[in-house]
């Protein structure tokens, strides 16, 4: 101002003259007005906000004067959104108009200079700005924030982003003052809490129109399609007009506006609403269901229509409500004290009443933060109220006590998105920039089967191979969109490699990257594609214990039982058929049972075909001997194999033994295992050795340089596939993160990459890749073979059925034939007795001879019959 004294004097004179005509109320003399109380107001009269505030404050003063014995008036100054004019207006109102309190303005840029004047003159300033820096209340003792902070709306915006699983957001703001930039740390923290991040912060100024198109074009070439707009009404409207001309208000785009713009949604005309189709906005909430507001609403609409007929809508918004409460606060404080300055400030600080906007009570000269916001969606000729977001409930359609709530905005109903679509936009696209994704690949992997970076003989080209590389390529092939990429080698520790993602040197990292909590500060990871765990590998020793029962191992217990049963059964069948031809088969039942059992087992080692009398017993014996021969040969072969193979045992069974003996242990160079061994398993740092290759591991274990090695589970598969007989896993598996791919935090690609990675696993592609990786080093697992080499009856099921079936058939035929012969001979015998009796009647003198001869004949015939029966 010192450079333009003439202009300053002119503005001051103009303000003094205009003030004489803009003093509200009955001002017959300056003395009388000073006695009754004057309230200074600094607003932008040409704006919709200023128009609403002026009418609302007038109504507040009129309402207060109607029931008070004092008469207060307003002295209004128009600062035309210019901070310099605001400072001049404040000086004029205090020095010339003798106001006792100042109200306004809307922006912190203007409010700060007014607060400077008020602090110097010791006049309280009720600022209608949403955000005041913490240092300002300490510097300006007479500054009072009469509008509640809206910082919580950043959490509402984060809730919207989280509801649709978006992860990357662009923020476009008005590069003006603290009120527009001070909220960003809160937005960043709120987004990080839900796993999202800000991709770009773009500041635009009203003085540089060309910058709008340049910045929007740059954002359009990027991948994120989520835009959060935090700007004043005029500047935001210009932004949306340019965005529409550039095709950025259509399908796949998402625009979210903060309260600084959305709070004027009630005043939008049809042309503005047509421009903003599909925009989602966060709007400050105030209760509308109470009688005082209904009365205020009715009177305000009526008067606003008369005073501002050029406006399309006449409803009051949050700015009118807050201005009404601020004017009432000033009038109440002034009515209780005649003096100005500190006493008046103390009265303001003690204010406590229920205003139109809610509870009016100051703490540290600030109102409590707003904790409830309205969510709207512009569609058609107006906007639709979707519901509310509150700090305690989250999203809800109503704010009643028993109303349902949710953490997701999806429960508020269908949203109308830009472009006229009801399908939720994905929120990102593949960047139209020509650059491919820069993929970092480690060169220090100990197991080259996972990652192997090679140079050609000339050193010009690099080749990237291994399971991790092949898996990443298969994952990219399963995406629903093309994603160009290029591999780049990285020589260094894995932690540094992941940090390159945070530093934006790489767009992703692919390899045997362990998922660790400390790495999450620099990147986000895909789902683990490998098994998670850390195990101990130790040398093996041969187990020579428990060899006494080795002869029983070829067969299972069930198999031995089955052999015994089939032998006893077959022996019984042969004995039963042949029992009448051997004197050894006679005698007591105990003697016959012993003979039968002995015959059952001796049959396995001798042949009796030449002494068997029945074809049925011979048939049974042939099948029985065939089964015995097969079982005997298989038993001999299996027992020989078991005696050749010796069981292996670990040299160390637990880490307690290692720690107690102060043994040395090994780990892979560059991995996280060293820190885990020290911090979690509590090994001493001096007892830990690092190795670069699997051969180094094996040699150190062979030479007893180390007693054990610790490897991740995926690496153990490869190591033991190569050294299957020398080493083995011992002890428990310690849970650690598996391997994954690293992407920037909040990367929109992560969701699609995870989905594609799952497809690769579910289709068996990953298993094929893993099997192919270890195919050349696959070693037969001798231990597993030894444990499972005992044969069960299932292996001989057909033989058992054949032998038992033939024996059963022979036994059945024998019993059937014996019954038929017995029936036939009994019939002949009865017939012969009848004939002999008849013959005896004619030759009575030879009665003794005749009677003896038939008895002998019958006896001989019966004996011959039994011989024939046995031969059958």
C-alpha cells in the first residue's frame, strides 16, 4: 500500500462515503447508533454467498431487536474478494463507524488481514472461514472462528473412494491460501488409512487461465480417473467447463467435490447442473427438521426472492445459516455488556445456545468440528440427496437413532456417474504415455531357478529368466487389457530394490521378493505366489535302530492276517476232501485240527499233488500254490529292497540345541533371514554366516562349518531336490511372508494384478511352472518310499479272491456230490433188504446163512461205495 498512497486514500474515502449509506437500522445520529450497538460486516456483495449472508444477518439482528430492549444495527462493507479492500474496510468500520464487532470475510486470505486490524484495535472478529491455522489463534487474540471446521469431510471423501475400491486419486485445488491447502495432510492420512494415495496435487490460480488446459491434459494422459476438486465456486465452474470441452466429464471419469463448491448446489441453475452431470459432492450438513429453521426458511425465501429477483433459486444454504448464528452471537454478547474489547471477547467465548446450524459453543475460540456431511449426486436438472456420512456411523440414508448404517457408500443406492452410466467406473486406465512400466529385477538371487539375469557374450543385451519372471509374464497375459512393460536389472540389497518403487525409479519389482512388514512403507505387494515359511535344513545320519522286526515290514499287519486266513481256509478245504484217505486225519477233534493247520502251512513249501486223491482238492491246491508262489517272490524282493535302503535322521532336531551348543548357522546373502534369526530366534550375530549359492550352503554343511542352514520354503524345494540324501528339513516351520511382486502404494494396477495372479494359480499354470523348474534336479524321495513300501491286501486282492473262490467252489461241489451218493446208496440198501427178507420166507432152513450173507454183502457194498465217493 505504501507504493500507492493515492489509491489507498481514494479507497478509504470511498469506503467512508459508502458506509454512510449502507448502515442498517434506524441511524438518526452516530451517537445514538454507538449507544445501541453497531456490528461491522465485511462480505463480497456480488457473490451468492455474500447475498445470503447479508440477508441472514439482517434477519438475525431484526429477530434479536424484536425481543431485546436494545437496538443493534449492521454496517456492511463490500470487499469484492480483495484482501486489501478487506483491510481498508476493517479500518473504516472500527475507526470511522465505531463498530464493536466485525463479522467476515469468507476466505482466510482476507480474514487474516481483518484479524490483524481487529487485534490491533482490540475488536473481536468473528471469521466465517472453515479453517484457521493453529498459530493464528495464538497470534490474533481477538480472532474467533464462527464457522465450524470441515476437516472431517476428508474422511468422508476417503470413505467414498474406499467404497468403490479405488486406490489412486488426483487432487485439484485453488492455489490461494491456507483454507484450501491446509486440509491436504488430513486427506492424505485418510486415504492411506483405506489403502489409497494421492497421485497428483494440482494447484490452479484464477490469474492463469492457460494453466487449466495444460494441467488437465497432463492428468488425462495419466492413469488415475478419480478427481477430487477443492475450489471456490467460480474457479471450479471454469475447471468443469474446460474439462467438458476436453471430454473429461464423460464415461470412466469420477469427480468428487468438497463443501467449498457443493455447499452452493442449491443455487445451481439448469445450465450448471447440465455441466455437472454425474458429479458426487460432499455438502455441509445442518438440521432442517426443527420449527425455528422452518420459520427462517419461509421468511428467507420470501425476502430473497424480492431482493434478488435475478437469482434462479431462493433457498438458504449453509452460508446463510452460519451467518445468522454469527450475527446472533454478536448481538447476544453485546447486549450483556456496554464495553468493547476484552470484556466483549470474554462474553463471546462464553456463548452457549442452540443455533440454526447446531450447537454454538466455543472452545479455544473455535466451534467444534463438523462430524456429519451430506452426500449428493448431480443428475438431471438438479441433484439427488443420496444420504449422509457421519464420523460415528459412516454412511446412512437417514440420521435417525435406529437407522441402518454402513462403511460403504454402495448401500446408499445407485449412483449416476459421468457419461450417464450407472456402472461404477474402474477409476483408472492404462496411461496413454508411450513409456512402458519399468520393472526392477534383482540380480543377487541365490537360487537362479527363480530369477536369473544374464548378459549375452557381447554384453549388449540382457535376458531375464526364472520362475518369478515366467509367472509375471503369465499374469500379464491374464489381464483384460494390454500392459506394456520392460525389465531392468538392479544390483543391490532387496530392501533397496523395494525402496526404488517408493522413489519412483521403478513402477514395480518382480522376483523372489519376500513380503515383509517393514517394506510396506515403501510399496504394496500382491498376494503371495509361493508358500510362506522359514525352515531349518541340517545334514542327515543313517538310522540303524529298530531292526529286529524288519522281516515283518514287507507286508502290513492286515496283509499278514489275510495270508493266515486264506491258508487256514484252503488247508481246511483240502483236509475235508481228503480226510477219508489218511489215517493221520483220524482221531480226536484236537488231533484233526492240528493236522489241518500243519497241512495248511507246509503246503507253501512242498508239493502234494501226487498224493491227492480228488480232482477237487487238486484244483484247490494248484491255485493255492500259485498264490503262494507269487506272494513269496514279492515278499523276498520287498524285504531285499528295505534292507538295502537305510532310514535317514536329522543331526539337529531343534534350534534350542543350536543355541545351547553355540553352533554356527547360515543364511542366504541379501535376504531378510539374518534379521529374523537375530530378532526372533535370538541367535548371536557372530554365530551367523551368509552364503551366496546353494553349493556354498552344501559345502559348509558337509564340512561342519555350520550346523544348520535357514532357508525360505520355496528355496528348500530346490535345495532338497538337488541334495535329497545329504540334507533334510528339521524342526518347525516359522511363519513369514511368502514371495510377491511389489507395486507403488495405492497403485490401481494392484487389484487387477492380484486377480490375474489368482487365475494363473487356479488354472494350474503356476504348478506347471514350479514342476518344470525343479524337473532337472528332481531326486526320488527315498524316505517316503521306505515308509510306504509295506504291501497291503489291496495289492493281492485278485489272488485272494481267486484262491478263496476256487476253494469255495471245490468245497461246495464235494458236499453236493457226497449228499447225492449217500441218498442213492441208502435207497439201494433198503431195496436189497426187502428182497432178502422175501427170499427168507421160502428158505427158512437156511435162515442163519441167508441172514449173514446179506449183511456181509451190504457191508462190502457200503465200503465200495465210500471208495467211489472219495475218488470223486
